[in-house]
C-alpha cells in the first residue's frame, strides 16, 4: 500500500523566538510547494506557541521534541502531553538518540512517553538507531529491534498505525555521513518486519519509517526512492527554509 511521504524538521536546541519567526516566514513562502507530502517542523518548547501561530493556515504542521509521561506534578524541567496538545502541536519526537545519549533516555521511558503522547492525541515519531560501534560489531539489527520492541511495547494495533518510526543511525547524525540508500533500505525493511511481528503485516504496511542522518537536498531523492523509506527526519538542513524544501520537493 502507498504510504504518504512525511518530512519533519527537528530544529534541536536552535532558534530564539525571533530566529524562529524568520524561519517561519521562509517556510510560509514555500508552503505552496508542500504537494502530496506531510510536512512538519519541531521547534524548542519556548518557540512552539509562536511557530504554531505563524504556520496556522498552512499545510505545515508542528511537533515537539520530547514529552513527559505523567499528566502533571513534581517533574522539574518536563512538559506533559496535554500541555503540548494545548499549544496546538500535532507531533512529538520521542527517544531521539541525543536524548538517549545525553539524558539517559531508555526504551522503557520511550515507551512511557509514547503511550502518554498517544493518550493525549499526539502523533509520536519514535526514534531508533545504532551507534558506529554497534554497526561495526554487526549489532545493528539487534539494537534497532530491541529499541523498537521496547519503545512500542503494549501499543494496540490501532495506536501503532498512527505512529512514525524514525531510523537514525547515530553515526550519520550531524556528521555529513549518510547511510547509502541500500544500507538504509536494508534496515527499514528489517524494521518493517519487526513491526509486522508486533502488530501484523497490515499495520506494519501503514507505519511510516523515516530516515534521519545528514539528509539534505542532494541525497534525499535517492533515499526517498527506496521502497521502505517513507520520509525523513531532518536536523541541520531543516534550519534553512530552502534546504528543507529542497528535501520536501525531491520527495
Ligand atoms: P542531521 O540532519 O543534522 O544529521 O540530524 C539528523 C537528526 O538527528 C534529526 O533528528
């Protein structure tokens, strides 16, 4: 079945309110180029409300970069799913490798955050991916399988059908080293098999699997042409409207 391509920009810890407003102007100028692609940007918490307001009336959606699993309470520094929903975001990135690496995110917390996001009506983008050491030790499949099964444990098939999985090999993030289309396709196809084992083939065929890691206008088309690559999660190249839309229009 045909899955609609989904391109999302992860702004990471970049852009003040003023800088975000300037980028939103650039995105709005290109909004007519969205075509038959789902497009979203994921700014910092402090700029979510202004970006949602700025992109209102365009087909470009907004997502957050993290969410806590509790509804409220003594969790200093965290933000709940209901709070995100209130700002008008549709998506939330969960379990990015930077959160796993620097902030102790585990498959268990990814799972709790994913369930809370779904319960609040948000659409999770759940990230998985191996480090260079894991790839060199031929552990890629084992690592992404464990992350996927752990992160998505206990979801109903109906919930699973609404999520996006982002395969982001850690060694390709921000390094300029992209997985070759063949390398990425191999892992994406493997991941779809893992999803089929968890939720059945029909649901696995609906779940979009994005590639992330140094995706840019010059390499996006060949990655997105692979049968199991259904979009991209873009870091650096999402910070410039023309680079981001260079990827959107190559889809
Ligand atoms: P880069 O596109 O900067 O490599 O980042 C990828 C990423 O981590 C997106 O979440």
